[in-house]
C-alpha cells in the first residue's frame, strides 16, 4: 500500500504513525483516541482512516514499524563492533545508553502487548520482534567464536528485557549496568572464552607439593579458544602428561574426566 502513495500522502501517513507512537508510549493505547492522534499529526480524521481503517490497524502498523526501526538501528550501530566478546557486548552498550535516556518508559513492544492484553495480532508482532533480537545476538555470538550461540542468545535476551522493565520502574541506569555485567559473566563462563581461568598445573614428581611451598616446580598451561575446544585440547594434553614417568598432574580443572 505504501508503494502506491504519493510523496505527500506518504508523509502524512508517517506523521500519523509517529504521533500515534509518541502518544501511545506516553499514556498507553487505550488512553489515546484517534481524534487526538490526528490533531497531533496535523491531519484530518478522514486522512487517518484512509491509511488506517481502524485504531487496531493503526496500533499494529505503529508497532511493526517501531520494531523494524529498532532492529535496523541495532544492526547498523553494532555492525562495526570489535571482534570477540565485545562484539556481543556492543549490543548491550547501545541499549544501555538508550535505557538511560530521560523519558525512557520501557520497551514499546512489551508495553503494547500489556496494554492490549496480548491481543493475538499484537502478540505475533512482539514474537517476531523478540525472534529478531535472538537472531542478532546469535549472529554476534557466532561471529565472536562463542559456544552454543543460540542458547547464549536466549539468555542474553532475558537480561536485556529484564533490564528494560526494571529501568522503566526504578528510573536509574543500575539495571542496565547489572545486565551488562551478567552478560560478561556468561560470555566468559559456560558459553565463552575460558582462557583467562583454565589451565593445568604440572610438577616434577620428586618434589613435595603442598600449597605455595617453595621448591615446587610448576607450570600453568593456558588454553585459548572457545570452551568446547578447550576441553578437547585439555583431554589430549592430560593424556600425554600421564604417559610421562617424571611428570605428575597436581591440579586440573574439574571438567576433566
């Protein structure tokens, strides 16, 4: 339909959508009537109904366009992010700055679902919106070389949406910061790069090993890379070390058999 509109008609339609989005966000879907939306857009009520035959269709169009705009913005602003875990965290950094802006009242999509009591058409748009979030986070996690990217994306989305809700209630940026810290924990934990905390300590078996006792000959072997690859490399090395008569394994991460 929009492809068939003249330039002036497309501009009027866009103004109606923008006005509806602002008013719905400020006061809720049910508290705003079409007369007020038309007045805010400087359009006639007849023009509004020409583009949106019902208020329901206006709400659906507003929400779908809002979702498209948010995801286009996220893709564009994070496309050039650094490699590794920072590529995932760039999504959090962008959203946290948005959450901290004055007047932030929560996610428009979640608010609209709540306002309409999960109207089926609105809920379908919301599901697509969340699926696009998961797709973006999965892609960023895969690009970063993280493990089980889809499962990681699901958990990161919970942090994002939870931070949005809490921020809209508390009115501070604390929830966004906490969500980012939790995301970092996930990225460097079961899903992420574990080279900063995994290794094997070995020592000469003729030495007495007890805590930090002087005279112990030891070596920490780091294993860079994603968690699953680390486990495989560690198993191979442990097997080789056990085959050496003069080497004994003193400590190894519990993930080994």
